[in-house]
C-alpha cells in the first residue's frame, strides 16, 4: 500500500469507529502526527500526503487542533469513494 492508501484506510477505519459509537465523538478526525505515531509513516512523509488529499477534497480540515496539530476528517460524500478506491486496490492484487 502507498502512504496515501494507508492514511485513507486509517482515517476511514477511525471515521467508522466514531460513527458506530465505538470511539467517542471527540476522537473524530486524524492528524499527521497521529498517523505517524499509529501506523509508522514518518511525519515528514505524512505532511505532503495530507496536503495532497486536502487539495483533492478527499479530506477536510475539521477545525480541531491538538496542540499545533490540525485534525482532518472525511467528508460524508467521500467515504464511499475511498471504500471503492481501496477495494479496487485489493481486488487488483488478487
């Protein structure tokens, strides 16, 4: 998986956990530092990917900050698109 796919998969999983009330609403969104810490992508690599995803409209800044870190969320219309893209990747590797 590319770093972009890893970040999208992580963001999607977290989004669904919040939607299903498995995680509290305060946990909504992901930051570059969180992704770096949780899935092991170097922080300097995550920043560029987050910017590209934001520029494409795949993620949006949700206004929350944790310290200096900006939190991003998946727009509701984007979750289906992300699931379809990740499915294509998985099916292409079979």
